[in-house]
């Protein structure tokens, strides 16, 4: 037989200190209505004196317990969803393009350095002229020489700036009409997808064991860490093209740029990879997600589950504050290749996600034929 210990101490009228094996709590109020503050949360106690009718329900959780729960969740063994070293995932046939980009980048840096150096000399010559003007009759000849230098230096800067404008890889593709049409479909589908109300980059995930699902009273099969990102159109300064470049924001330190014939995985000017579409796959999957946040307007609610469920999916009646949660259909995009690219996105517009991946597959097949 288990012994239970409980004692109530009156502090002042209407305030009691409760001592028990579970800890210390404080009750404020009198018969019929009171509030208890304890380590497990805040509870309201309501009853009708003399009738035996009594009810007790939780108002809020204790912040300490919430923090412990958050720390526990953060310490779980999540599997990162991240690509291999960016310097190792380039396609072998793209090394020539990468080398050309390196050459143009080096030229750009040299020209920018020269422009900066000449502009510094121009500022020095201007100051010299300003300081020498009070002695103009004496140093007139010297001032004239400095002005000639200024004219030459300014002309040189203009010429270097013009060269800088042309110092890039020009991606000029002559599409066949049929391939161009498929590429335009690919671009159009992305434009619609980029307008999805919510787009998430999946950082890591963790599958739940049967025992964990039972202990947590959840119907979810896994936990994921996701971050809001953007899709849009953006190009890199090293590569110029007349076509629109698809941009997928990435929270792993490198964004994705879809050019007409290859993907650039870009972290910095020194760290990037180029992947040929023949070695790049976009995979679509329809996922059912238990959404604990607000449901995007462009998403479809499939059904409802409960915050705490039994094995058969029915609500666990032991939890008085149990509530329903929507199960939403999201579109999932996996970006992968044979060299180790591994990126995952979820989009609130499930139907458009599938259309985008299908449009890429059709365009990729047209390029390979």
C-alpha cells in the first residue's frame, strides 16, 4: 500500500501553503472557488459547498516545465538534411564552365582593384591642386601637369568600368522552339509556386518510434525542423543570361540558382558548385502534415486529429484540455544528384508544387534527347 502525505498550512486568510510528496504549492481563495499555483502549473478549483460537486482544471503550464520540454526537444537526435561538401558536388562536365567563371572573377577583382587605386590617386591630385592654388603664379606649371594627369586618370577609370561591365560569363543559348516552350513552362510553373503563402526549408528530421508515439500520445510519424524561406528570381554577377534565373533560398549556407542548362549551388565567390541537369533530380512527394501553426490559405485540410490520441486514433479522454489539430496536404520537393546534393523544401501550395516538378522533369528530358 502506497502512503501519501499532504498538509495544508494557513498563511493569511484566503492563502494556504500545500505540502505534499510532489512538492509545494500555494492556494488562493476560499470554499467554492480558488486558484492553486504549483510546479506542474496553475489550476482553478471550482465547487458548490455542501453538494460534493467539484471540478479542477489547468489554466496554464509552469514556465520551468515548458523550458524543460523545449530543452528536451532540442536535445533529440535529429538527422540533418544537408548536402555534401559544396566543393565536391559539381558535375565533371561542368568543370570547364567553373574554370571560366574563375577566370572572369579574377579579371573582375583585378579591374576593381585598379579602379580603386586610380580613384585614390585622383583624390590625392585634387587635394594637391586645392592646396597649391594660393601659390598659383609660382606653381602654375605644376598645377597644369597635375590637371593633365587627372584627365588621363579619369579616362582610364571610364575605360576600366566599361571593361568591368563585360567581364562575366555570357550564357547565350539558342533553344530549339520545342525545348524553349518546355523551358517557358518550367519558368511559368515556378512563378506560381513562388507565390505560395508559405515555403519552408527542411533543416532536419527525426522519425518517431512506436514507443515514442505512444508515450507522447501523438499520431505524427516524425518530427521536423523547418525554416521559412523565399523563392524568386535572382542571378549571380559572374553569369549573365537573357533568361530568368530561378532562385531558391537555402538556410544551410548556400542558395540554389537554376540557370537554363545547369544549377549553381552558391555559398560565396570562392565556394560554389555547378551541376548539369542531366545529373540533377527534383522529386515531388505529397505529404500529410499535422499543422500546429496557422494553416495557409492555399493549403487543403485533409482531416483533423487530436493533440493527444489513443492507438486507434480516437481522442485520449484523460486530457481535459485536448483539442483538434488539422492535417494539411503540403507539397515536398527533394533536390538531389549523384554527387551528394540533398535539399528538401515544403510548399503550402501542394498542386503547384507537383506541376513545378513535372515541368522540370519534362524540360530535363527534352534537353537530354
